[in-house]
C-alpha cells in the first residue's frame, strides 16, 4: 500500500533517533513534519532534509500546546532528553516533556484520529532484579533518586498512553528502547559508547564507572529504526522491547573500543553513579513473535561505522563541552 500523501509528525526530530526516523519515513514515501525545541537536538542532523518538499520543520517545545494544520496519520513522540548528562542538568524539562509533552501529543493524536507511537526506555526497569528484562517485569526504580526524573517521566508516559488507549480507544504503540548507537550520537552525552570513543579520539584514558562488571546490550540504530517502524505498523498496543540481547560488560566493551581505535589508552576506574543499572539486556521474544524482528547488525560492524562517523567530526565537535541549557523553568 502506498504511503504517498500520508503525513507523520516526529517529535524530537533533530535528535539522534528522531533524525534517523525522519530519514526512514521520507524513504517510505511519507510527508514528514519534524518538531524539536533543539534543547538537546542538533539541527545539523536534519539539514539534509530541508530542501525536500516532503519535509517541514517546526522549532517548538511539545510541552506547550501543539497545533499542526491538516491531516495526520501517525505521530512518533521521541522528544526527550535521553542521557544522564542531559536529564541531570535539565530535570524539570525532562519531567515536563514526558508528562505534559506526552499529554499534548496524545491529545493531538485523538483530535486527528492518528495512530501514535511513544518512545519509552529500558530505564522503566530501573536497576533490574529480573534478567533479562521482559515486558511483564514492573521494574526496580528509585523515584526520588537522580535518575528518577527520567525513569518516572517514562513510566508516566506509558501509563497515560495506555489510559488514552483504553478510555478513548486511541491507536497507541509503546516501544521500550534499549541502548542504541550509531552516527549522529553526541560525543558529550554521558553514555558509555560515545564517551569511550571520544576519549580514545582525544588520547585520553577510558573512564569506567564501578568495577566495570555492569553490563549493557548495544543495538545499532538501523536495526532499532526497523523495529520501531514494524511496531508502528503492527496491531499491538502494549509495550515491546526493541534492543540487541548481545550483552557485554562495560570493562570488556572499553577494551573493544581500545582495540577498534588502535589507541594505547588505559582504563581508569571511578565510583559508580547512584542507581546505575548493574545489568541491562532485553528479552526480545515479543518483538520476534509479533513483529518478526531481530537485530541484524553485529556489534563489530556497527562500531566500525560509528567510529568512522566520529572520526569525521571537526575538532570543535570533538572537544566542545555540553552546552548550557535554558533552565530554572
């Protein structure tokens, strides 16, 4: 079935995942409306789309009232800080985009009779006591800890999405995203992969927090986008894990980065941040059964592509510090 003249709104469009979603939906033949307040997004991620008649961009904060003229077929709500360095610096905005922003997007979907997919996260599982994490696990989250602003924003986001689904019969989809990497990640976003590559490129030792035994599971961005697209087009309204179950300790991962970059850096250890998850690995049984989806790109292949992208960054991008955010709102 042709997607010609079908319209999709993507919030957080200038972010890492949002920009890749814009590319995918343009490729699928949709007219794409991107929306972003650029507090953590980078306009350069979508500049290549500006000359396309199928793409338009709104510089707007979804925590405020949203108006989009004309019909909408789909909404993908990806507006949110997504890394510790962001949501620890702008905690109020993080809570607002997960609550007010999601409410606004759901209201718009209801008004437009559009199907909406919201981006949740593996962080809803907190520091999990169940491994690997299935969608039925309710999580182990500290609501008043430093990560609580992000974790609880996402948990609320899931709750209000399901409320709209059950009360208003709105067509909703919820994706729980596990660690994802690839081109357009920010080097300074505080997550392990860009931090390790950035340190290697700058000739610095690689910083591992704790003893490095905590695990992560890294999914290449193209695989993730495919899973999100399939979920949106499915008939399944409940949360679905999308991620790569190939688990690795952060110590071993740091050693992989050192080997990949051919650098001579050492690993240095620092205290573990509060509430940092000790294990993270998705159970993707539902994605396999419902979406016929599983990741295809190996970590070695994905890391090589990602490293080439980071190597191509300017000296300014490599060394610039995280920007100061408008805060105290």
